[in-house]
C-alpha cells in the first residue's frame, strides 16, 4: 500500500534524528542521505561545504522548470548539544510516545527538513510550472554561519525566489518577522599588581563593570524611548551580557577581563548605532573616574551578526501561505533569529516567511519533541504549495 506523505516524512525524520549533527560537527552523512533520496526521485543537488572543513556542508536542490523564480524551502540540519541535559530517552534515537516523536532536532528543525525533502520527492512526479527548491544548511545554531557559503555559491546564478519559507518551529503559524542580532567580544585591559596597592593599578574587572553599567543604561533608554515593534515578547531592542571572565586570584589586580554581549534589534534600530551609544556612555564614566581617567577603552570585536526580518502582513506572499493553511491561522513574530534575514538580504525582492512544525518552547531542551499532528499539518501545507506551483 502506498504510504501517505506524513508516514514518509515521519520515517525520514526518524532517520534524520539518528545523525548527531551538532553544530561544529560533521553533517555530511545526513546531507549525503538526503542527496541519495533526491537522486532516487531524479532530482539533482549539489553541496556547498565549508571551505576549511568539507564534513560540514550545505545542500541545494531544485525540481521543475529552471531559470524562473520558484519557491525555496529553507532548513538547517545542525542541532544543539545534549550534554548535561536530563533526557529520558536517547536523544539521537527517535522515540514515539503519546502521539509525539521525541529526539534532538525533532522540533528545531529536522521535522521541517523531513517534510521538505518528502515534498521535493512528491513534486518530482508533478507537472510543475514553477520550480520547488530546497536549501539545507549547517551551523545555523551558532549564528547562521553555514548558509552564507551557500548564498555566495548561488549569487548571480539563481533567480530571486518567488517566495522563501524558512521552516523554523512556529506551530505552523505564519512568522512575518524576527529581530536582528549582533554578537560582540569585549576585552578590557588593565594592570596587574598586588591588591594591597590596588588603587595604583587599572583594574580590568572594574573596567568591564563600567562597560556592563553602560550597556544597562542604554538598555533602559531603549525600553523607555526606543522604537517599538509590537508582536514580539519584548517589543524593543535588547542588550544582553551573556559571559564574563576575568581575574586570576583575589590578591592580584586583574589585568584582563573578557565579556560577551549581544544586541537584538528591531528593524528600526541598527546595532552599530546602539554600540556607539554604549561606547559614549562608557567614555563618560571613564572621564569621571577620579583614580584612572586614562584607562584604555576596551577592545570590542563583532563576533557574528545577522539581519532582522520584516515582511508586511498584507503582502501577497502572506496571503498565499495563508491559503495553504487552515482559515484563521495566526500571523506572528518570532523571538529567535533565523536564516530568513540573510535570504532577504541576498534577494531583497523575495518575500521571506517563517513557518514550520513544532514549538520553539521545547527546542534546545531535554526530551525535545514534535507532535505528529504538526508533521501532518506541514505535509498538507506543502502539498498545497505543490498544487500552486502546478497552476
């Protein structure tokens, strides 16, 4: 008996979960498995690997007529680590229980990847008038790193897609936006010395504390008077310090302190302008320091960034996707980043939407799962998309 799309997607998801494709580790085995499935359906694909490590690689495939705008399905194949988490089932082994499938990546976002590959195979048997395309990436979880290699490979060779759907978990709601992100590493340099003579030396931890205070000052300003974009859990730009390391011993004045911070910006804000405000506040604090007003400014380097995404809710692409989903499906903005902003940056005229099975609430946690009903809903949406591409 012929399998339904959902049974095919679920079987493939079980296979994909078995690949421990944690960020910064090889994913080529998973990609080669997908290529094998596509090849059996007569679909050509190619890899776009990390130039320094071919075991970490992207995939691009297209089915249907070429040279005209199509619909691009985007997914990442990497997952976050499982070490230290209290899993009650093997994280890299699919476990069925109570209508759910448990395993690392089931929600974020191998569930969508399985549905997208299944849709590609189904589309190969249909008289498409527009192409259906698939982009799978590596190392998305550490700042949308891998997909940049694929976008460079596609530059100037692929017509701007008619629509791009990024399948991050939204419970099959229509995601129309997310904030941008810029991550920074700051190194504050001081002077080592005996703590009994502490005031004679520049304390790097104290300098880092001044930087943190300046970050918090700007955060308060952003919360009170900054641009607001309703729909997010926090509707304004946020500044956050995530790590801080400094000092060797209590009786040594620290000569170095490093901290990591990020800016997650609404579309009306620019991270470089926010950073300039932070540095201005820090300069004011340093100038007021009666002991060491000559303290050097910290060395701040951007580690990673990706742009925000914003698609108008009344855009035709939103109407198209809504027509493929149950009536009344909510529009939403997501509180996490995605590769969507980079796709929009590459093809400015392409509308980009976020829509995929599963909930972000269970992603990155122990016993991550996806409801099988979500896989079925995604398969039905993609089948409707294939029908659209045949019109």
